[in-house]
């Protein structure tokens, strides 16, 4: 038990700009990754294994497999540079919150870490497509994930 690594599942998302923002990770996903390195991993790189998960809709105009692959490659290379174990999974699904909780059941991580999503304005909420329910992904995962959940509020959220 002493040599066992702490497994952290990191839910990451693509940027919603078309082509900008290489490596295509959203600001909040990059901030969450940096937060994990600074506040959890620190210098204990051999004690942690980061498992990155990206869930996107197969018919979303913002997502392309190439972008998701490049984003995961970015996180994997960053982990490799500092000798932190990592793996990644890209899932296609219409409901990210249930896909994230299903992945938690499947891999049984010690911790799920997610970033916040900027709040939508009134008209964005009214005209948003594919809304399954009014509950946010973070709220759903807090209630249903079968492991502790950390939601990192990023500086980008403070500006909105």
C-alpha cells in the first residue's frame, strides 16, 4: 500500500475557439492542470498518476478528434517532462456529466479534479442546444461521482 500511486482523474475540455488556443485546452483546463502540479503533486512526482479525460459531443461544432488528440498530447508531454505518470481517454458522448461519472466508476480514481465553467448569460442559456437538464456538470459530479471531487475555480472565472 505504501508504494501505491495516488490516481487523479482530471476532466479537461477543449477551447471553444476555432483553431486558436493551441494546444486546444480551455483556459480552465490548463489552470486546473497547473493547480494540481503546484498544490497536490509539488515535488512528489513519483507518487501520482494523472488520468486525463475529455468528453465531447460527436456533433459539436467546436470539437475535432485532432484537437482532442493534440490537447491530450500536450498534457502527456508536460507530465513526461516532469516525470509524472499519465494516461488519457477521449470519449464521445452527448452528456459529459454522466460520462465523467461512468469513467470514475470504471477507473476508480482517488480524486476527481475539474475546473469551473464560466457562467452563461441569459440568452446563451435560452438558446443553448442539447441541454439535458439545468444542473451543471460540476454539480452533477459532486453529487454522483464515487470518489472525492475537487472543483478548482480559476482566475479566468473571476473576470466574468
